[in-house]
């Protein structure tokens, strides 16, 4: 019975670590989306006064979009299977 308790504590710790990682990822995504919105607003409201700035902002927007897509792809893989082969629902933890 003691072994079962240790496994449960270990699983709980792993679940907490996953949730901490997801919190960091979620905050990073939010910051990137806000930056992307700010770039779009700057371009649309005439905040760009020359072609050099325009190209720079378009490059930043493109890099942010690629980063957001890569994060999304990595999260989709994590949702499908965790390292032990179990399906993971990121909002509820590990399911067997």
C-alpha cells in the first residue's frame, strides 16, 4: 500500500509540473498574440512611415506567426500522447 501512495505523489508532482509548463506556454502565447495585434494595428493605422519599417514589422509578424504555429503543433502532439503513451487532456490531467 505504501508503494501506491508514492506512485500517487509522484503522479501528482508530474501533473503539477505539466500544469506549470502549460501556464508558462499560455502566458507566452498571450504575449505573442498581443504583440502580433499591436504590429497589425500599427500597420493599419498608418504608424509606419517608410518601407524599411513596414518590412521590419512584416518580418516580426511572420516570425511571431511561425512561433505560435510551432507552439500549437507541439501542444497538439502533447495532447495526443504523453511520454508513457497515455492520452493527455491538458485541462484535466492524465487519462488511462
